[in-house]
């Protein structure tokens, strides 16, 4: 046993009120008061992995069961959306701590693994450790890790491990700044608020076999460069994932300015846990003076996603149009002057264009094409064209179109103007997005238009 311990583990480290020994050869990531130890292996064509998270201590509620369930909901349910009830057991350690261990099998984005949470309560403190493991290869290392994990009561006089300073949240600021967000929850989604984040998650009631997440993080101080801030936040949020190049949707960067005057950027990436399916993750960051408002999202690849999808459904546009901030005063003239000009959109079977004039007038044309087989070797293509002219007005993100022939039937829609780069910022394409309600089926559809230069 001594030989195994000396060859498998490295030196003891200090963290908060604990000391631990990291498994030799494992990757260690320290980020915003949380330590992640992880490893993965491929054996006989099968991939197994293990992650150990050490979370900082906090004040105990005085009730062991309450401490455990608070941590389970905060550390596990918030990040996975699981509804599994953990199987638990409680015992008293030789050092006087009450230890509650709970575990459940979780399936997330097609990945099935066991999640175990160990909550230690006592001496006015609570500290927890979470383990995510797939396969049996790591059980010896996990057991040795807990055998060498020691907690030191902070109340002991002269204790060298006392650290009464509470660590920063993962967003680097106080949770009070969450109150600045104003938004509309996507229909059918659930909301849960935590001290360092608000999590919106898709619900099975929507008929979607997909766990999608939108997380609103507390405000943090802005740096000198918005893109540097965004990349840093992306790395922080998705530190447990690796970049992928096998996604069906190309990675992209987006930048824009809202009608309220705040600048924003978005990083979209294909990501995944080692050995498992590719997912889609993005980070949106709005710059509000010297503050940043970060929002992250995760789903399946957009080509197949029913949450942030390009073909099925996308809840992001309506969420973005509803997004505001309480302490932000609108600055600038909005987006009206920037849409002046000719915009064109085209798909395989339909095309349309808008021309917006500075005097509040617009001209529009649309065409659709369908095909009829007249014989075994002949197909006739028929094109139907529609033309319209009228006036337009924009208030915030909402546009109102009034056709000259239907002045008593104004049409309302939602509009935004962005630039997108698919080559990491070397070139940018200007895009105008217009979300309107179909007169055919009553559903909302969004098209994007490129400036016709």
C-alpha cells in the first residue's frame, strides 16, 4: 500500500480549510476558488474519465442534511439539470465532521456517468467535493484521494489553514448584480436562481429530448478589451471541456451594438468532454460602461438542436430582444441610421430584399420558386414575385412596417444588426436579422439579410 501511494500520488497541497494529494499524472486546473482534478483513458476502444472538484468552504446551516441538499442542488442540479434523487448515507468522521455522501447516475447530452457528492459539515463550516466518473478504472485513485483528504477546523487557535475570506464567485463579483438583468424566460423553460448565477433550462414539457442551458452570471469589472474579456470568460465557464473541430456548424465570432447603446460580442464554439459527443457552447458579453454582463448557453449542435438550432428552433433571438439592464440609460441614436441601404436574403427556394431609405420609407420584393415535372425528362420552374412599398419605424429592437396598400394593417417584427466572422476575426460580414410572424401558419420566423453593396 505504501508503494502504491508513493507511486500514484504527489505531495500534499493546501486548499481552503483542507489538505489533499492530487493523483500523479492528473491534470489540475485552479479557477476562481475551485480546483478541478481530471484524467481520461482509452482502453480496448472504450473511453473512461474521472473529475474531482474541490469547492471552497462556507458557513454551515447547522443541519447536515440541509447542507448536503443545498450543495447538491447548487453544484449538481444547476449544471446538469438532473432530476435524479441522490442515494445518501451519513456518518461521523474520526475528526468530528459529519460526512454525507450521495450519488446518482446522470445522463447529460448523451453522456452517462456517476456523480458523487461528499458534503462535510462541522465547526460552523461546510465543504464539499464532487466526483464525476465513467467506468471503473479510477475507483482506487478516488478512494486514496479521500483517504488523504483532511479538513482542519477553522476555529482552532493558531490553525495555519484558516481562510475566513470568502472566495469570489465564478463571475468574480457579488451576486447582488444579478438583479440588474431584465429578460423574458423562453416559453416552457424553468428558472433557478443561485448566489452566483441564474440558470434557465429547457423542460421536457417542450417535447425536446435535449438539456439546454442559459446562465446569467453576475456583473464583473470590464477590462481594456471586450474580446479579451469574452475569451477569458469562455475559458472559465467551459474549463471542463475541450475544443472540437468536428461540429456541423462552423465556429464564429459576432459583434454588435444594441439599440440601447451597449456594445456586445458573442463567441460560438464546438466543444465536448473527452471521448464523448460534440456540443455547442457560446458566451455573450455586454459592456455596460465599466461593467460586463456575461451570459452563456449550451445545447446540441445547432444543425440538430431544438433550443439554439439553425433548422428546428432557436430561442436566442427573442431572449436577446427582451434583454435589458436596470441601471443602464439608453445612449446613442439606436440602429435606424445603420440599416439604411439595400439588403438581400436568398435560400434554395426563396429570395427577398429590403431597401430602407433615410426618410422612413422602404421598398421590398420577395420571390419563391417551385418545380413541376411535365414529363419524364422535363421540369418547369415557376417563379412567383411579390412587391411592396411603404413606411417603417423602429423603436428599440421592434420594427413596424406599414404597406401603402394596407395602411390599417401595420406589421410588427423584431430587428437587430450584427457583424459575424467565421475566420477568427480576419473578415467580417454585416448581417441584418428580421423576425416576423408568418401570415400562413401564424408562427415566427427569422431571416437574415446581407448588405447588397
